[in-house]
């Protein structure tokens, strides 16, 4: 619980542009990952997740393990976005 409070306080101390970026990318990833959207929108959702994880990877670059974990998840999301886009035929 203390870790969640710490992350929340850390999020509140961020600049406004970072808050807007993170919240918007998270919402895009959640909304467009629905099964009612076709492959193009699901690719956009995975790309938004990539931006989300990459920006947090940059934020935590002082902690090498956490940053590498976020970058690895961002690369996986980027691959899944590319794969989803190729399956859609675009």
C-alpha cells in the first residue's frame, strides 16, 4: 500500500505535460484495445501502450532494473503493434 501511495505522490509531482501524456496514452490503450475495434485501432492501442511504457522507462532511468523492464515491455508492445498492423493488411 505504501508503494502505491509513493507512486501516486510521484505522479502528482510530475509536470502537467507528463500527466497529460501518461493519462491520455493509458486511456487510448484501454479504449482502443476493445474487441469491437478492428486491427488498425488495436494497433493504435498497442502503440499508445508503447509510448506509456517508454515514457515511464525514461522517468525511472536512474533505477536500471526498472528502466530496463519498462523498455523491454515497450519493445514487446511495439512488436505487437507492428504485428497487429500487418495482420490488418495495412
